[in-house]
């Protein structure tokens, strides 16, 4: 590999930001947001555009059986495992311009810079566009080999089956196992993404070095009291499920506010019979708790259970915690975090370490290879909304860090 000068190792910010803007025009909503749901006609159009750009870069393009688009830029060593990057181009029903798309275009921009400077790394670079990140994450789950076997699990909200969906984008449900990658294929995966939260902006940092993607547990909490007449039942003789539930909400909030980086939320609640003149007899609510350490989540839950028992006794109710989701944390490799941090130092960009509290395809990639993530600030911490914004300068800075990091990881 010829040695790379600083000028050669910077991305073309205008070109990168133009490409983000041109993708945002596919599925553009009147309010400035973007609707590009996986498998929709907008998604298909966007996928075509990406493939055209990959072709212009003379990348070797594969559509795997999960519909992931994989563009490969050759390396000097034909037997070396690849360095992979990428993200997704599908959006939520009213998404912004940057979530996902940014990571894909930054990956393509990295390849453009290398190609126009006639540079090949030792390792090939793969830019992966993962299928349906916002819905099922079936693309990255197929690569990690963790697809659920029952196709019904993947039926779309509009009733369409997964077989049809995958066929539309060049995939094949019956052969989805073939999308699984061997750990020997890819040595590391680095995803560049907007933070989708307020931390970087509030700390005035330009780059986030992601420590990992938090583990997430979700529970359904039920509180059983007894419904009775709101007029005739004296206060001292009530088993008010909502009074107990209110204390549960406070207990969850208190657990979330103990020292640490965890978050804990009750986001959903149902009250029965939900009538103005009846003492509530039954409450069901959600609990969502996330942290980078599974052990820490365990210990918080242990504390919470003790609280719940006390509340149940004090309110004369029965409180149960029923698990419904358990995702283990996916930690970023320390050597990749270090590489990202030292690239920030070299390019004189301020940075901080932080966890990702949102899910990303990177968490699935961590199952088969070393993983790292780079964040850039999200204005006001907003994402999954038309007002999602990261400035062109910030996008360029993040892409430069991606380029530098991949150059480092691409050396053998
Ligand atoms: Zn995303």
C-alpha cells in the first residue's frame, strides 16, 4: 500500500452531504421527513441508487439471501478477512435524513476517497446495507445466524409475509441460513451513526466513541388489587391497584436515578376498570431497563423486587414482574475504541466515550466479529423525526474518523 498523505485521507464533505440529501429525496414527506419503510417502493428505489453508486465505484456487489446489499472494495491481500462498515437505509414512518443513511454513505465515501487516490488497504472493505433495521433487523440477524425460524414472526404490520418481502429485494427466505457469515470472513465491523440522543451535544463533543450497545430487559408488571365502589369503600378498606402502581412507577424511576449509566422507564399503563367511580382493581404496565452491564441490570432488578414487595404489603395488593424481552449488551472491542479515539486526537476532534442506548445492526455483527461504533451529535438529541439534524460539518467529521479508523484496521 502506498503511504497516505493527510489530504488524501480526508473525505469530500460536499459530496458526502449531497449524497445524503439525494437519498432523502426518495420517500420525502411534506414536513421534510422521510418515509422509506423496508420493502416499500421507496426502499426499492433507494436500494437501486445505492447499487448504482457501488457499481460506479467498481465494488463487487452481492445481495445475500436476507436481501442485505454488500459492496466489496478489494484489498491487497486476497486471503485477508474484510473490514466491514455500513448501516441501513430504511426509516421509521416519519424519519429523518441521517439515521442509517449517514453510515451507508460515509462508508461509500471512504471507498471513493481510497479509489480516487488509488489506495488499497491490506484488507478488503465491505460496505453493508442491512435489511429492515427499523423493523425486524432481519438483515443483520441473518448475518449473525440469529434469525427466528418461524416466518410468522416476521409478518409485516400490513399482513405481508416475509417470503414475499425478501423476494421483492432479491433475498430468499427458504435459504436465509446462507446469509450467515463466518467469523473468518470479517475481522471487524465499524458502524458510523448519528447519536440519536443529547449527550454529545450537551457535552460539546464532536465525536462519540461507543463503548457498546446496552442490554435491554423488558417486563410486564401486573398489580392486582380489588375493584370496588369509589363512594362506599372507606379509604382504610381499599386495595387500590393504581395507588400501588403509582408507587411502582416511582420505585422504577428511583432505580434509574441511582449512580450509574442505566435508564429505567415505565412507558405504558393500563388501568381496569378505568372508571371515575370505581377503585382500580387491576393495573398492567411496562418496565424497560437498559445498561451496558448485564450484572448491573441484575442487581438493579434485585433492588426493585425488594421495593415491589414492600409496596405490595403496604397497599394490600399483589405485584408480579413477568419478563418479555432480554437482550444482552454488545460491547465494542477496546482496540477499536482506542483506534477511534486516537483518530480523533490526530484530526484534533473532541470526543467522549459513551454507551449506545438504541439498538443498531452493530450489535448483531458483534456476534461474529469485533465491533466498534462512532457517533456524531444529533441536534437537540432528536431522531426518528422529521427534525432530525446533524450539520454537514459534523457529518464530514464523523466520516473522516470512519475513514481513518478503517485505514488503521485495514492494515495487517
Ligand atoms: Zn439507525
